C-alpha cells in the first residue's frame, strides 16, 4: 500500500471512530442519586494552638456531598448529592445546622474539661447520611479573657 492509500485509510478510520463517538452523545457526570457513592465525613481533632486558649477549631471535609443552603423534598434527588451539617456539643438537647462549607467548625469560650462534638452530614431534609464524633479536653478560657 502506498503512502497516499495509507493516509487515506487512516483518515477514513479516524472519521468512523469520531462519528461513532458523536453518535453516542455526550456523557454526563450527573447520575441518579441512588447510583452515587455514599457520602463520607472526615473529622479531625481540634487544632492544638487555639484549643489552648479555649477555642476549638475542628477541621472536617465531606466527600460525595455538596454543602449547600437548599432544602425541601425535591432537593433530595439533586445530583450530585447536596446536604448540610448538624452539630451537637456535649449531648445538649439542641444543635445547629451549618451550610457554610468552611471546612472548620469553631467553638469559642469552651469551659475547662472534656467535650464531645457530634457532626452529622444530613440530606436537605435533615435525614442522617453519616456522622462522626470528636472528643477532646479543653484547658478552658484563659484567666482575664
């Protein structure tokens, strides 16, 4: 086969492959929520420097979940999955929701002693997806502050 015929055959083959790819249509990264990987919550220990002053900076990250201020029953089907955090300190009967995506929970004026912080990743309606608890000791707020 001469050089011209080889080039012509290669071009024709390339066009057939390209046409086949376009015929299949574009591929989407958005999949039905039930086919997405499960959300993961990774929580670290409070940073030691600020903790020495009675302030807990608790780093966290989420995987397979976007933290957004969205709610309602239809938002449970949004893909990629969305949700927010619920945070409870020392088993108190109340908690708060975090929609901030700051990747850090900050607690100030912690009294001296052991503390337990429950961090829950929840769906837009508050249904539990996953959770982690972090326990630590605070030296308390320094005198005079």
